C-alpha cells in the first residue's frame, strides 16, 4: 500500500500508508467504509475491480485531517492491495489521475472479456 498525490502531472509518493498521515486515534479504524464517512468522503464513482473515487464535501471535513484533499481514489492493485491517490480541488490534477487510471480500466475490460469468452 502507498499514498500518492499529483505534482507537475506525475504521481509522487507521500506516505507508505494512509494511516500514517492521520492522528493516531483516527488511524485505528475497523471498517473502511466507516472510516471514509468519518473523514467526510462519499463514494462518487467506481470502476469495479479498478478504482473507487470518493469526494469530500467541504462542510464535512474533519479539522486538520488530510487538509486540502477533496478527492480520494483507492486503486485496486491486484485484488488484495490498495494504493491511494489524494487530489485537492484541482481540475488538472483530477483529470490527470483519470488519464493515468485509463490503462488499468482498459486492461480490466480486456480481462473480463477474456474470462467471458473462455466460459462460453
């Protein structure tokens, strides 16, 4: 697992874990969905098996936790490992992440088509 942000159009690792970026009492979460809600995020989009995108409402933002982060992408690396991409209120960075994820989306679609073809 790793956490990235976008700088100059490229992904830059900012932490090994999302928990390391939070105060200790917030980092000890049990259920991911509960944690996401506590952080003020709601699921906004999903490409099953590739990524989920969460959007944070400004009024829901907990004081001091992940400051400046408006969008959180959790990217499914291999079915059991998730990397995170944090994006602020920055349209070019948001669009760049979608562009970077597009090859994963296309690969997932090809794999699903191959599996379906073999099952016929």
